[in-house]
């Protein structure tokens, strides 16, 4: 994906399950300047939002993921409008946006990230914005490949 490999400051939101660390390792091996962060900063050139992969105990926690993602998008919006940038969100809705019934119902609330990315993409047509859904432990293997290829 363009914007991740050209010396950009890539901030990867900590998911609390080790996926962010694995992604940073893979991205650094490929030459990216990536780091795990607890909060997105206005200095970020690119953001990989993994907050929706955290373990969520309540519906309120799952709903708040959308609010935090919106705040993160706002944090880098001005810089992205001027210089470009990348914003990638990742969620685990089982590849079916939570409709298969194979995941906790609260995971469905994170599907709001798709709407955030689609709206932002309409407002910032020239900047890469991407939403990805990954499932379970396979996420650790697939997600770096998905981010690298832009799939």
C-alpha cells in the first residue's frame, strides 16, 4: 500500500493481543518506520487502527471503538488533507460483518469502522483509506500480508 514504505511515520494502535507487535516487526523488516502506540499522534503519516481487535467485555466497550477510531481519524485529518496519509482499520467480525453468529455479538458493533472508512474515503479521495476484517488467530498471519499488499 502506498504511503507506508516511503519513510512515513507509521503508528500502529496497540491491540493488546500481540498483533500490533507482530505487524511492526514485519513492517520494519520490510523497511517501514513503524511503531506501536497507545494513542495516535498528529505527527503520524500513516495509521493502522487495531483497537477493534482488543478483547471487549461489554457492548459499550465495542461501541466506543468506533468513537476512538473517529477521534484518531480527526487527529490526522488536517495533516492528511495537506500532505497525504494512510488510515487503515482492522476489525474481527468473522468475515461476515458479524452475521454468521460465530463471534460474540459485541463484535458486530465494530462494523461501524467500515462506515467511517467509506465516509473518509469520499471526503479524501486522493489518500489511501482501507478497512480490513480479519478473523481469530489467523489474523496474525494474514493481516501483515493484507496491509503490505493493500488487499
